[in-house]
C-alpha cells in the first residue's frame, strides 16, 4: 500500500518515452494504477501486470470521464496539447483531485508566447486550462532527460563522435534521468499530505546533475579516448533563425529551440529553487553515470 493516505488511485495517460518508466514505479509503490491508452494506439508492447488498462478516445469526453472514475491523481505524459486539455476537463468532471500535466522539462511558468516554440507554449496553455477549470496541479521541472539526449537526433552523435552544440557550451544545464524523475514524482505522491490550491500550481523543480555542454564533452572524451570527438559550435544567431522557422520544419525548429534554451540558461534560471532536499535519499544519477552506461 502507498504511504500516502491521501492518494490511492492514479491514472497515467500515455505510457510512452516517459510514462513507460513512471508506470512500474507507481505499481511498485502500491497505487491502484490505471493506464489510459488510445483505441487506435500503435504501441507495440504490452503493459506490466498489475496495471489496469482503459482504452480511451481523447475526442470523447464521456470516454475520459468514465475512465477517470474514482481516480485521485492524473499524470499526463502526453505531448498532444488538445488531448491534454480534453483530459483536464474530464478530470475535473470526474472529481480528480490533482493533475500532473506533461511538463517534465524546463520551467515554463514565466514564459511569453513570443519567446518560445509553439510546443512549449502549449504547456502554458494546459496550465491555463487547469486554472480555468479549478483543478489542482503539480508541475515537474527537471531539465532535459540525461538518458535520452546524447544521440544523433539531438546533435550528439556517439557513433561518429560529431557533436553539434549551440552557442559556447558554457551554460550550466539541469539534467535528470527519466527514472529519477519517476522516482521523485512517485515518492512525492506517496508522501503527500495536502493538495495544492487550484489557483496556484505546486512546483517540483528537481535536478539530477548540473553540467555545461563543454563539461559533458570533456567527460565523453575521457570515457572514449579512442574516438576522434569533434565539436561544431553553432552561433546563437544562426540557431535562432532555425528555431523561429516553424513553417519549414516544425520538429527541426523545436530541437533547435531546445538547444538554444539550454544555452540561454532556461533550464536553471527561472526563479525556482531546487526541491532536491525534500527527499535526501533520492540520490539521482549524474551525467557521467549515464554516459558510462551508454558506453
Ligand atoms: N526533458 C526532456 O528531455 C523530455 C524529453 C521527452 C519528453 N519530455 C516530456 O515528457 C512528457 C511525455 O513525453 P513522451 O516523450 O514520453 O511522450 P510520447 O512518448 O511521445 O507519447 C506518450 C504517449 O502519448 C500517447 N499519444 C501519442 N500521440 C497522441 C495523441 N495525438 N493524442 C493523445 N495521446 C497520444 C501515446 O500513448 P498511447 O498510444 O498508448 O495512447 C504515447 O505513448 C511530455 O511532457 C514531454 O514534453 C521531456
């Protein structure tokens, strides 16, 4: 049984890149755990035993409200804004007490539409929908996932040793693995003693490690002395152009926006104190731990 007498039942919407890591932690902690999955999902693996599985249609309010009956907390690990807004409304109608929206990145509470990518602004719109229906929210800010970032898709090609980074690479960045995010969130829910006010979301700002990109390149070089590691430093102005060009290539513009935001200190400098000390036994992985595992 979970330690919390407040939260007994949790619904996880979308068990993808992050949700698939949160799900086993919820089950281990003893929550009655329901996974929401789309009827037309193209996922190719099954869910762990112990999880209740409900097929939903995010376009059907009644399918969502039915699936959330008796649920205390919804964790949305979806990336689709409209699906999440529909889920927020249904959660309110079903009597859910706390909603954890699909944040799990850089702090987004003080952003302006004109300065962020539409994907990031979508997160702000979901926060607004939570406020407008009057549902308590918990926002988790953890910076980039350490275990999904060092790959060619994000410019860190470990096969060729070619690394493309934006700016000078000297800005401190918050890094946290998906498992450490999942552990912290589940611990938080297990020990919760009250729900936050619907007028102001609770925030958990956590960080597994803090390293600049150049420090990470140094660690990587030390771990791979045989590889000819070359770094391309893309000027900020050039990256800004790519990030703003959402019309030509939406995903490319988003990746560039992320790299830029890290260089500009968006992962650490948004006025939120770290909450790591709330759970001293957390002991998250460092960037070096992860790079060693990936070696
Ligand atoms: N900090 C970081 O580095 C980082 C990296 C990646 C993601 N994130 C954040 O983590 C959260 C979860 O992202 P993720 O990468 O885990 O998501 P994801 O793997 O892309 O998707 C999660 C699940 O959402 C469902 N889904 C997909 N398309 C949908 C749609 N159009 N409508 C409704 N449901 C849909 C799917 O589940 P079913 O098929 O079962 O329905 C999918 O498995 C987001 O908030 C994202 O911003 C952070």
